[in-house]
């Protein structure tokens, strides 16, 4: 299957849902409500996942896309690491 736009990618759709879940977690988690720098970092690395998938796709080459997916993997690790703090 050939995808015409990044919004059609299942992985991008999942990352969009993930960002929404992170924002819900931030709204409801008392420790995050008090720690603005941690909250900011969690937001930035979670939406970085979604943004890097989109940017990599838009670059138009498999090599570039693979590079951005690698960056995305790093952002996902950062999210996981922050969640251990909670």
C-alpha cells in the first residue's frame, strides 16, 4: 500500500492518539501539575514523535524517513524515561 500523506500512516495516527493520552495524563496527575519543567519536557518529547513521523514522510525518500523514525524512537525513549519518574 502506498500512502499519499502522513495523516494516512497508521503509526502517525497512533502517535496522535498517544499525544492526546499524554495530555490527559498531565491534566490528571498531581505530580505533573506541580512540576512545570517535567510537564513541558513530557509534552515536547511526546509530540516530537508525531512531528518527526510527519517530517520524515514529507522528505520524500525512504532514507530520510528512516532517519526521522530513528529520531522518533529516541523521543519515545525519552517519554518512557519521564514516565518512570512518576
